[in-house]
C-alpha cells in the first residue's frame, strides 16, 4: 500500500514541463501492452517518469491508485523482457471547488523508471520481442 504525499509545488512544477525523452503524462492506463512500450523505452534510454492522473490539457483529474499500480506492474511483468524495475510515488492533490464550496482530493501516481544497465524488450501478443528507445516524446523501435 502506498502512502500519499502532499507536495503541490512539486506536482505543479512537474505538470508545467513538456512531455519529452524523460516525461510522459497519462490520464489513466487502459492498455498494459501499450504502457509497457513506454517502460521499455525509458529503461533503454535515460530513465523517466510517467505521471498518471493528468489530462492532455494538464488538468489534474485523479486516478484510482490501486488500479493504476496493478496495470503498471502487470505491464512490466507480462510484456517487458526482462521486467523493467519501477517504483511508485503517490501524491494527494487538494483543490478547492468554488461551485460546490468543497475541497476535492485527487490522487496522482508518478511511475519512476530508472535507466537500466541491461537491454529491455517489449513482448507483443504474437510473441515477438522488440527493443524501444525514447526520442523526444515518442517510443520508437531501436
């Protein structure tokens, strides 16, 4: 079980950055194979962070942290050869909603992928292995 940190300044600075070689934003994880490609590319390049719970317009929408952790761990174990080492940071973002006059609590998950000393591959549904690297904000076959 992850314990949530409160660090609004860190989250604000993080989401102000553009997506690139070491940073990717996701609203949620709906496809383990697709996110595994990003894990492999980060591990094979310079490492990186996947920030989950942030919309394309960089609005904090929040997530179900248990479901997102499950999907990421499944991606690494099932689709990454060898599995990519990852560690998680959970942040609680509080925002005052003037319409409802209540404070909303939303969770953001940061998936940290260190640069690996070994090469990682994506195992697709056909059984093919492909190595990926990160170029700008894209994961491309090596």
